[in-house]
């Protein structure tokens, strides 16, 4: 009688799962705003979205932990590029803020421009998302730096 074959999770499974959870969280944050409204106060749907983002970042951390030294070096370069692009997009969004809101907000006939709602949208919807993305990228970058310094060229973590 043969033993059943156990399936091991490869590092690329962690990349796919973490990326999918982070993408799902960003989509759900936007979808919740469209269906429920501004997340003020936070509702259970918003908590679920935040938890999926945090778990996605943790799983991406496991992915980085399982990389070899050469792969961590490439990951560092890509994370630096991602941080720079995200910072530039953040600057662009905040400099063109009311116009960015007009792009994100669907046009509904008969509704006027409400400055208080636009200010609340930036304060409770846009700013937390931008901070969370920046913090997540910086945490992954810091973990990549640590793994780069810790890993030896012959290490094969899996």
C-alpha cells in the first residue's frame, strides 16, 4: 500500500495567495464604499477587508522569508521600484485631489458637488488606504533587507 503524496506549499504559492488577498482587500475597500458608503464608523465589512489586507501582507512576508539570497536581491530592487512608484502616485493623487475624486466617483445625474463629502472622503477613505499601502510596502522592504543580510549564498530555504 502506497502512502498518499503530501503536497507542499512552494514559495510561489505564498506569492500568489498574498497578492490575491491584498488585491481582494483593495477591491473590497472600493466596493464597500460604493455599496455601504464612507467607513465612518467602521462596520464588520470594513474589518473583514482590513484583516484580509493584513493577512495578505503577512503571507507576502512568508514568501520573502522563503526566498534565496539571489531572489531576495531581485525582490529588494522590485520593492524599491514599487515604493518609488507608489510615492509618486501618492503625491499625484494629493496634488490633484478633487479631480481624483471626480475620477473615482461615478457621475449621478442631479447630484451636486458637496465639498464636505469630498473632504470626508479624503479623510476617512483615501488617506487610510494610501498609508496602509505605504506601510505594507515598507514592512516588506524591511523584511527583504533583513533577509538579504541574514541569507548566505548557498541557503535554500524552500
